C-alpha cells in the first residue's frame, strides 16, 4: 500500500459545530463545508465538500478500475464497504432531519 502523506485541519465554531477545514496532499485538495446548508429553515448554497461527496468520488474511481480490467475481489470488497458507508451516512442525516 502506498502511504500518501495527507495533512488536515478541522475547524469548530463556538457551539462545537463543524465549521470547515481542509485536507490536502499530493493530488488532494478538499475544502470542507463551513456551516449548515439550512439555517432557520432557509437553504443556503454549499460552500465546501461533504464527506458523502468524497466517498462517492472514491466509489466512482474504484468502479472505473473494475470497468477497465483492473478488477479484483479486494476492490469489490472496498466498493461494498464504501457503499455501506454512504448508506450509514444517509441514515445518520435522515435521523438528524437533514440531507445533502
């Protein structure tokens, strides 16, 4: 396994709510969503990445590998886990009454 150096910083606002941050490394630059997308019932435009979007992108990359002949049982298993992660994140968002 390649050990890719990734640095991250996660911000929290005065109420303890996630408030943006970043993750970066060679070929990686993620700016996380800063604040909620719905405030007092009013939807706002997203201003950063969500974990779900990052996971979806990892899924599409692994599906690409599977489609071009680089398929393996291990990659298929990774896809199962990533899809399970998306389902769990969706269930969590629904339980909190929010969605992306």
